[in-house]
C-alpha cells in the first residue's frame, strides 16, 4: 500500500535558521506529493505541491522537490520565522488505477517550534 | 467560496450518546474525506467518498462509526454509542478528482474541524 514517512519531531530552531523536514514515500503508481501546514487550533492547509518527478513546489519561502529516484519530497526553508511554528504534514495521492486511487495519505506530522 | 464547513466546532457528550458530525464540502468538489486527529495516533483517514460513493472505509474504527453522503453537498459522520476513546478532532476535507490516466488530483481543502469530547 501507499505510505509516507516523515522525520520525527519535534524540531526546535532559532529564528533565521535553515529548516529541513525529511519526507519519503512508497506508492503503487505515480503519486502527486503535497506538504500541508496546521497552525494551532486550525485545520490543515496546503503549503505546496508537486505532481511529477523533478517538479519543485514552492510557497512562502518553503520549497520541496519531487525526487522519484530517492522517493523523497523534503521540505526546506532558508530562514525560518517565529510565525512558521506549526505542524507540517507530508502527503501523497495516487491518481487513476489501483484499489487506493484518490486516497490522500498523510505522514505522522512534524512539530516545528521557532524561537526568537 | 466559504470553504469546507464543519459543524459543530465543539461537541461535548456523555458516553453512550449518539454523536453526529456534519460537513459541507466546497461546491463542485467530487471527493470527500473524513479524518480523525489525536496526539497518540496523529492524523487517521476514516473514510473517503468519490461522487458520493464510499470508496475506502477501512479506516473506520468499528461498527459504532458510520458515514453517509446523501448528496454532493453534505456528509455526516455518526458515532453510536460514543466512548471516551473517541475523543479527538474530526476533520472533513474535499477536493476535485480529475480522474483518468495522466491527470493529477487537486489538493484537498480542510474544514476547521470538530473537537469531540466524550466524558
């Protein structure tokens, strides 16, 4: 079946530090990959996405590149801010075909705390 | 568009009572998901629908849980009878599935969630 594995947290950084949150996946078929962010007391919202190999998704200074050869989609940001403190989820979705088509599968989430 | 709308936002109920959570997906979306989030188990997919039809309900914990989608604009998740271990935040999400080979699904949009406490 499909699965997503994220680096375990929590991750604690100082403001302006470099961020990497690792994400690897296994999937039958050719998945689309997503990063979602959840701020305290809110639902998940899309941060960025990539739909084919070597695509780079980017938003709000965050980036992730779809690496088919390593089945990875690591999230990076060059300089984090206190306002980036949240829970980050990596996710995948496989399109047509297979018994799990359309299923949106999430990793376990990584808590990020950024200190001033 | 107002986004995915869930109700109620908070629900406190006694063990053994029936609980019904409601979701209104974004207009035009044809896939709907119900997730449960707890500190211990993280984000779990309970069930998802495509075109109002349940596709995969393998995540539904047990027979006490049931979900329906009578039309494209409404879904319910019912727990009967409720138990303290059902306490969690329940999220509904919707998206547009494009289907067909080579087509990519759009991202899912989440509601604000329903925080359920069973005492």
